[in-house]
């Protein structure tokens, strides 16, 4: 399985910190944010990794990470997203890289305490479809939220005012190669973006979406509050240690 880290966007919620750098290069405790999703993929046994970036500071990723020697890698792939078209649009840039293989996608501002190796191994055995990771949260309205009936997810609602559950769809997704055909059928949402929730709901419609619960803590780091929380969590307990 190949790994994709989505680290583009303008990071406007962290302005003015992001006026001169990419959000994913900001520090989370003692390391740049991008280190954490990269280490999560490496810890899961994934060695072939693409970083999708954008904005005016894309070259800084290469300067920082090089070919990934610090992570035990021999090579890291990079590609560039022009503008902001949403998560699904950024993922679409990974089609050539995937070469028909399954992919594990991690949003660049996701910080996890533990390991996703179990989920990755389970998805490698899954014949087709997709797998998402869920985490129980107290502020589900901020995220994509699944409606779960029995053992099955019947739909995912993006940032609902009244969440159908207390679980968030966190920014770790696994897809079969058909994901790129699905993306090409999407229409922009009211935000003008191609939504990853629409991709996941299509897999639900097909009956091929599975899920797993993430152990340990998780946070995004895309706002001032969550960036501070991420730094504090890492400082207190560590995450994806190198």
C-alpha cells in the first residue's frame, strides 16, 4: 500500500502565522507538524509516500524532509496543488503516483498518539472499497460525522448542526484505486470544493465502506486552539516518536 499526505491549502485559520509559511511546517511541540503524519505512515509499515503541497512555500518541504532519511526512507515523492479545491481535489493529484494500488491518505494536520498498523493491515486484506477511521469526540459538529446503525455506517454528514453520533471521521482514509474514478464524478459543494465526505458516501452507497476506531488520542492542528492542544498532548505523552 502507498501513502499520501495532503499538506496543501492556505491555512487561513492560522493567519498571520501562515502568512510566511505553510501550515504544515508550523511547530507542534518540538517538531514540524508534517513530521507526525509522515511518521504515522512509516509506523504502519508504509514506505512509498507522496506529499501533496501547495502555496508559496512548497519548496520548504523538500528542504526540510529531503528524501526522508530521518524517517528511514530512501525516497519521498512530492506534487503541487494549484489553488484550493478541497481534499478530494488534492487527492486526485495522487492518481499517477498510486499506479493502481491501494492508498492510505492522511491529512497533514492530523496528530495521533498510537499506531494505525492494525487498520492498514486489515484494509490490505479487504478486497475492495474504502476504510475510514473514527474517534469519539465532544465537538463532533466540527467534523464529518457518521450515522451508525448496528455495525454499519449508513451516511456521513459534514459539520452537522445536530450530529447523528459522537464520532468524528478523522483525517485518515484508505481507498482502493476506484477512488479516482469517484472523484471525477464529484460536483463542488456550496464551499466550491470537492468534498472527501462525498467520496466516502459513494463508497457507503456501494456497500464497500468499512471503518475502525482509533486508539489513543487524536487531534487536528488546523486552528489556534487545536494547534495548542496538539502541542500540549505531544509534550505530555508523545506521539509517533521518531
